[in-house]
C-alpha cells in the first residue's frame, strides 16, 4: 500500500534502574520532590525534574497541545481505580500527592494510551469496557522475567471530553485496537491493531475514517509517534525471523 509516511523502526531497549536510597516527600503546595533520587549522573540533559505521582502505577503521560495539561493512565485504589483508568491534571495547578486528579474514563474495564486531540477539549483512549465492567485477567509473569503486555481483543479506541463523556467510538473491528497518538499537525491518528491477524500500525483521520495499514511484516509494531512535521513515524518493533523466535512471538 502506498503511503506518504516514511517509517523508521526503533528497537526496544531495556533499562535497569537503581533503587532509590531516600524516601519520596511532597512539599504540599507544588508537588515538587525533595530527598528523592529521581535522576542519575548519566542523565546530563535532564533538569528541573518534579515528581507528580507517588502511589500506584502511573504511565503513558502526554501533554495537551498547549502544554497546560497532562493525560495519563493509572491504577490507584485511593483514586478509585483498581484497574488502569484515564486521568488528567493541569500543570502547576494540582498536587496529585494529596488531591486525586479527575478521571476521564468510565471506571470500567481497563484502559490504556490516552492522548489529547487538537483544541485540548477532548482526548482519545483505548478501553475494554464494552465487553465487561470488570478488569480483564492479568497474564502471569514469565519465568525468564521478560515483560508481558496483554493484547486484549476487547480494546477499542474512544473519544471523550474533559468531563469524561464518551463522544465517539473510533474503532469497531474484531481484535486489539490501542496505542493511539495524534499528529502534531492535528490531522491524523496512528494506532496499533490486530485486525490483520498480526500487530500492525494503521493511520486514520480524527473522525476514524480513511484507515490505512502502514506496516506489513510479522512482529509487533506499536508505541508510534509522529514527527513534528507529521511526515514520519517512530515506533517500537520486533521482527522474529527464526522458527523459535516466531513461535515465541505467536
């Protein structure tokens, strides 16, 4: 299939972090961190780091187009989220260490990979809530320690406003649809789907139309982001070649 996007493949890298030697403490008003090692001498390009969350599992945090808000997924019993749900916070105007942020997802099923749409009044995210209110089963940890990401067939991509109201369902194909991000130009969405039988990358318009498959080789393709000019993609990928690699991947 012909496409105007130039595709770059990025191999995943495993980073081993050291244990913090000191305890995290909040300064109350700003949520800044004191006495906590949150950067390391080798990280020479990082400065003015502030810790925003202290409990639960928090990930996939992305800025709004005007850089005033963050949207992210979290599992935190104190926030009434026993399974990954979508939250947002305003930069410099909230302290999530003391006041729970606003939940934008339904509180049902499991969610992942939220992202602001142009105008910063709506977001998109993937959710399993149409199939079940319950959190889907979590796969057991592998004995070899390799990371396992569950590819739930019930993931579909939705658009919601900042009050948590679902405005539209963007995908409705059998199988996994998730990991969506939006072009800085505000015209396209890229996401990962299992609709072909393999985990491939697709693009679509903001309203879910004009879906195009843009990767075709066996292996996982996901976690994609557009370049600033919207003409290129960077993404994670695996390319199993041997019989053993293909067997493990499948």
